[in-house]
């Protein structure tokens, strides 16, 4: 299946190991509460195609049930000098989940530990999480570029250099069509069409 290519070079910030899990075909969903700088309306899925921008949150391996082979610890984000992007994703469907039982039911489909999901779910007055079904694609080679201070902070979306768009055109699906359809069907069976 050929991806719907990004038309602008925008990155979606997510923990590095979560980005790895998407590009390696371990999972096909993203959970999001929203960052501090999301604005009055809170988090929104502003883009349908986006690069997976890995963040170096240093204790992420303790908060996930999976980590990539050969995983190492991260230096502080403020010491970062470059960004390494391995993939991008297309947004296929989104749910705003307000029922904790549904979050428990989809636990086998993602790598976040239950206590982290619950912490995000009940973070503020509105107990909910945005669950996004995505189709991830692996770039033909790692895309590396200098880190900019504009990438920092608690925001989900960042503008990236345009040269990544050419790599996206040569990407391959992280999961086979059959495996992705099976994962999507399981998620939709719990959260609805």
C-alpha cells in the first residue's frame, strides 16, 4: 500500500521508543493527552500526515512494556544537537475515549504501562485520552538534521526541514496490510467505527 504522503514537513513529538514501536510495526496507535502549549482548545490532530519526531524523555523505558533491541539511555533533551527521524505516519481514525473500561480493553494493542495510561487519562478535570489509529511508514534511511530550540517545549507539533519529504516518497509500510488491518479491526471493535 502506497502512503498518503505528507504535503508539509511537520513532526509529531512522541517518546523515542514509541516512535520506534510504530516504525518497527509493534503497534499502530498513539495515545495523547496534550502538551502544556496546546492552546485553549487543548490537543488537536492538526495534520493527517506527519513525521515521527522522537523525544528523549529519559525514563520512558520504565513506563513502557516494550523497548527496542539495544535500547540505551538518553542524555538530557537540553543537550541535544541533532534529530534522527526514521519514519512518518498517516492518521487513519481518532477517538476521544472517556470510558476507562475501553482504555483497559485496548491495552494489548499498545506499549504504555497501565499506570501511565491512567495517569494521563485522569490528568485534569476531563478524564479522557485521544486515541489515534495510525499507519506508520519506515523511511528508506535515517533522516538526521540539526536540533533547533524551536523543537523544544511541551508542544506536539513542530515544523521540520523540507528535505524529509523526498525520503517519505520512498518509504515502506511498517506493517503488512494484513497485520495493520487486523490491528485496526481490534481497535475498532472496542472503540467503534
